[in-house]
């Protein structure tokens, strides 16, 4: 992209309806959150003005939910400072999604409102220098919830109301190292019992805060939870068999599913991973490598105590490539998902593909919504981007289908559909269809049939797909002037097809290796290369009792013949 005008494009767009406003709000947050500080100031001011207009159109709870979406990262200090001056929930959500370098944090903190500095203490991944600056500024811990509306709160909030003597005696504990006199303690207790006193309001706020942490997030007294609810422990489920998590750069779990977040927050992978097994556990963690099926033991709450199996992958920032932590899943060692259903090695691949399809389907769906303008007008540039994304997602899903088909065939979970097809006729038809793509290079197929019509025990559609895949792969690899001979014969054991390998494939030691990505042409045979296509064809042939192997400089395909008795029975039916 030579000229990045996405911010200008989004800023100029006008919204029609709530969904369009939500979309533009997300787009502006995404673009402003990663904008170059040296960008055009007039454009940035206009984008911020547009963001303010949208903020007035969109309710605060909706904006808070958008800010807390996991994809969002705010990497621009000026944008974060503007968001910190807004409503408390908005400021807390923006600060939770901020990702700034250490120097920018230090320069920004002194310009933040005091309330926003308190929200920073909810972050557990700040550099030590930033935490030290917060300590020097007197920001020691997260604040208590606001007192409920009532006479006591009004009295406590009155600027001219004097605090009782007991409260004054404890205003500066860091400066007063002596113990409070017993008379002052009695005075404090008496004041706490008075319904209209400031110390009484403070005691009730502390009690409400403790009760809120015990109850977990949700509705309290008919009102929505505060910005601190995301760290309050929610009620755990009766049984936890698996959960997703993420760690910071030190390997400490700082994100997990809401129902178990409080029980696993702060657990370090370095303390639970086993040691002493090469390439596994602690060694993989220290080398920032993928951790697979590693047995671990968790101690703590009854819902998580016991033996688990850990799978995790390292995460690296873009750009820069700095290690930022692990993302993975923990499963109970005895859980059905950890044992049952994995009798064949390819079943793990099938399970992985099943989990990968969900996000790709979501991406494709959202891209089609934008491209088709289902929820309102979208700039044409964004429609073009969305169309490209939808096309890429479709190709990825096609690749997933091919991988899933290979895994199912190799594990015996799927088979080629039986039936009857004329192999000789299908070979001739497919060679004629591919001939135009070879003529431009002076190449051609040559079919030699010494057995006449040959019927194999395979459905016609399945046979055409198998033959197309093989001939298209050979045609893609054919160089100028190449003549690809196709020989067809039969015997009592089955039909045999000999396919001459083009020079580019004949030079490859193992044509069935996934690493074999021979030169490809305009014909679409798959996204994983020539070796994968030949492996898939071999698995298809094997599923009906046939074979596909290499003999010298040729591929030999053998398929079982159709039983004449079955053929007569099908004809009579």
C-alpha cells in the first residue's frame, strides 16, 4: 500500500443507522489506535471530532463493549489520553486495551486524570518503572466503588463536611508511625455507627466492595457492574474440564475464561511445567517453542485442582517480533475430549481443523456483510478489501476441506463412493479438457488404450475428480514441448493407468512428500502443493482397494474392476 488513506476514507463516510455508526466507531478506533504520530494533524483532528459525534450517538455501555473487544489495541498515546477523559467505564476499557512502550507510559501518566491513573492499577503487565511512578504519585490500589445514593452519601460527599477526629487521626498512616490512641479508636468506632458520618460511609463502601467481590460481576442493586467487575471472581462452574488462557511475557496467566479467571490468574507456566524431558515442557517454554500435550498439575480451588494437559503456542508482536506470551488450552487428563475419539493420529488434525473453521467462517461472514452492505452503506474501498478477505477465507476453507478429506480417508472415517464408471472414457474426456492449457507450451497428453472400455468400482463423479486431480497436477508441471503418455490396461486384479512424470516431477526424489511443491501452472489443484495432491489421490485409491505409487519415471494407478455380477444387477434395476 503506497498511500494509506483509510483514515480519510472512514472519516468522510456518513452513517445511516445504528449498525453503521457502530461499524464506523470500530473502524476509527482501530485506525486511530495505531496511527502514526507524524500523521496529518488536521486529519487526526477531524477523525477525533467524528469520533466524538459517534460517541454522542452510541450509548456508553455499547462503546464500552466495543472497547473491550479482544481484537482492539490502542497504541497511540494521544488517543488514549482523550479516551481517559471520558466516562469512567470508557476510560477503564480504553486503558485495559492500551499497548504503549515504556517511555510513552511514563510520559502519559502525569497527564492522565487521577481516576484514570487508578484504573492503571488493574493492569498486571506494566513495566516496573511505570508501577514505581504510580507508587510515587500515591496510586496504590484500585479504588472502591462509588457509595450508593442516599443521605449518608450526600453528607460524606459534602466538601465542607469535616471528618471526625478518629478519621483525621488516621489520614496519613505513612507519616504517622505511632499507634492510634485507644480513645481515638473508640471515637472512630462510635463515628462509624453514626448513619450520617463520613467514616460510616467509608465503612459501608468497604463492605459493599467486599460483598461485590464475593458476588462476582453482574447486576448489583438493579444496576450494572462497575469497571472493576472484570477482575472480580465470578461464580465457578461445578465442573471444569477445559478452558482457554493466555499469559504475559513472563509466562504468568493474565487472561482466561470468565468463570475460572479468578482461580488461575497469576499462575506461572514456569512453576507447573515438568522439567527434564528434552523438547517438552520447561525446555520448550524457555526456548519460546510450541508446547504440546504437556502433563501439568494445578493446585488451588477445588474446581481446578488435579491433573491437566496443556497445549500452548507462543505469541510474537507485529511488528518487531518480540515475545509477548503464550496462548493455549488446559484440558483435564480424564476429560472425554482428552482421551476418547483419538484412536488414530489424524484425528488430532481433524479436531484442529474443526476448531479452525469457526473463526475463518466468522471472518468470511463479516467480510460478506461488509461487502454486500447488509447493515448500511460502506465505502467502496472497504467493500473491495472485504471482497478480497472473503475470497481468501473461501480458499482457506477449501484447503481445510482437502486436509480433512485426507485425514478422514487415512483414518478410515470416510471412503470413496462405490459405483460404476468407464475409466477409459473419463481419461479421454479429461485429457481433452486439459489440452488447451498445454497447447500454449507446446505440450500434450497422449492416451494409449490397449483394453477398450474398462469399468471400475467407483462412482463416476469420484472417478472424474481423481483423474482430474492427477492429470492437472502433471499438466501444471509440464515444461515446453513435453509429451505426457497415458497408458491404460487391465488384468483380473484390476485396471492399471501409467502416467509419465514430466521432467520437473521426475527429478524429485519423493513425489509424495508434502515438501514437494513442484512448479505450478494456471490449473488449480490445491493450495498445499504437488506432494499433498498426490498423497490425497493415493489415499482415495487406497480407500476402495486400489493403489497409487511410483514406478521409475511414471505414476501407476491401480483401481479394482467392477464385479460383472454387480454390473448386471445394476443394469436390471
